[in-house]
C-alpha cells in the first residue's frame, strides 16, 4: 500500500534520497553469504556439480556392491572376476539412483551380456524439464530451479530396474512383470490339428506354477503335454508363484491349422478288370495338392484321374491330400476291386417248364420262375458244364455259358430228384476253375 505525502510517495522519496547510495559489505559478510549459497547449491540437484544426490547415489552403490560380493556362505569374494554365477540365467540389478543422473544411462555390463534402457533416460530428462520451475528472488531476478528433477528420478526409477545379463526367476517375480516368452519352451508352436505339444518351464525355481492353454484346459505340472484337437490360435500362459506372494507370468502363442480330409469313390463300383477303365471321384476338402497311388506302380497328381489296369488283381488305392499350411490326410482303400472278383456260382434247385423244352435258353422271365438251371458268373472265358444222374450217367452237357439245362433229356422231362453237376473253365485273368455240386429238380 502506498502512503502519500502530498504528491510524492514514500517509495519515490527513498529513491531520491538513497538511489545513489552504495553499501560495501565487509569480508566476513561476503564469506558467510558464499557459504550459505554453497550449502544451498549442495542441497539442490545440479548435473554439473557435486551435490547431496550424487553422494546418496555413491552411498547406495557402495552398499549394493558390498551385497553383490557377499557369497551365500557369508564370505566376501575379492575380485569381480572370481564371481561365477550359479545359474547362467541369473539377473543382477542396479538401481538407477547409483548412476549419475546427468549422464546418459547407456549400458551396464556383466560378462558379455549388455542391456540398457535409453527410453527410460529420455523420459526422466523430459519429465524433469517439464517440472522445472521459475521463481523470482528478492532482487526481482528470475531464477530457474530443478527441485522437481530428483522427484522425477525417484518416481520413474522406483518402477524400473536396469537389467544386466538374463533375468533370474527370483528377481523377476514382480507383479505385472510379464511377456517373458523365453521362460516357455515348446516342442512346436505351429502345427496341424490334432497338435500334441510338450511344454517346458525353463525357470530354475521350485515355486508352484500353473499353465493355462487357451482352450479351457489347464495344468499344474511343471512340464505338461497338451493336445490341441481344434484349429485356432491359443495364448498359453505360464504363471509362477513364489512363497512371498509375488508371481511371474509368461505367454506363448500356439497356432493350430485345420487338417484337410481325404475322400474319394471308385467308378464303376463293381468294375471288371482289366476290361473297365476306372474313374476316381474326389470328394476331399480343404486341400490344394493331391497324390494318388493306384497300387500297381502308377501314380497321379490330378484332381480326378482315370486309370486302366492291365491285369486283374486286388489293388490297394491311396490318396494323400495336402492343405495350404502343409497339413495332410490320407485315405487308403484296401482290396479296392474285391467286389469284382471273377466267380461262377450255380443254384441248388430249379423247376422245369412242363409245357415243353426251352433248349436251355433263359431270360429274366424264365429266371423269375427258376425254369432253367444255369450259373451266375463274372469274367468267365472258357466254360464246360456236365449234368449226371445219381447213378453217374451223363444226361446233359454244354460249352456255352449262355445255355443251361431245362430239365429234359432226349426230349423227355427228367424225374424229380437230386442231380450232380460239374463245371470247369478259365477266368479272364487265365486262372482255371473246377467246381462240382448237386441240384434238386422239382415239379409244380
């Protein structure tokens, strides 16, 4: 508040009277002032001068180094070179406060492994710059302060650690510390359904663990096996729990591709070999490649091939189908032409037509009434049939498979009873046959 004396304020009066006055302090005043300034600067963070934060970092680093050199038995190793980690996967940690804040956190090495966190350093510098403030001292001059800088370091570094070498299991058991994929070893991470995968927990710890396989299944075994029977992408999670309540979580992705399905049909269904040409109808699914094996030494990669067999036999035909992901499926038909095996069979009874002879010719109409005794056959080339009475007297003979016995002998209808037949011949593949049996002649 200004107090006026007439038209001149007290401040203006003092400026007129004392504006040109010069006060020269004594030597003791100057030394006291310099000590106060030095003490104040020592208590504040300054990257260019020694201050209390540097001393605190050196002190903490000394304690950490002492603990690092202490062996499990309580003895202290003499040199760093004599330290041999018991576990090659062990991690040693260094608090950022032990590293001068004005230096870039470039690297910390242990053996030949080097890990550094430059992004964290940049975030600290950025945060400290944002939190620097400007104040006005008693003389009216602006003064920049970095009092927020130590707080930025404390807040940022309390949540991060500089890792040297590979992380150990014990020191890595921090809540929320995850994505440690290197802790999971699998026999396969990509495959075709059904995919059997062996999982290995690489942590050298006796703490309990739980596996979650992503398909609703889980296991508490250390090294479980799991079968993914349905295609999909599964996030397998390993959780390791320590006795003090901390845990480590690692994730591994397993991709399971669908397996194609092989299926085909053979046309004609009852083929006659070697006369008929065989067609293969392909009903396979989810496949892009096809490999046929016809069982006689010939193969094909066509979608629906045709094939001509040179000899009669029972062949095993197989089809292998392959998908875009390399998954395969195989279908094999054993004895594919068993239904077309050459044969000749005779009925065991017939009823001759009492109206007269037919000369042995038969038709579908005569077969419905079973009036002519003749064989059913397939692939017969040579044929010779003889009919005998019970006394062994030959009463009928035919070399034509299309002519059977109508039950007459020399124009007379034979008596009802049992007669003996015998046939011999060859099939188309050259195989000979000889058969014999009996037939009952009936009357209406």
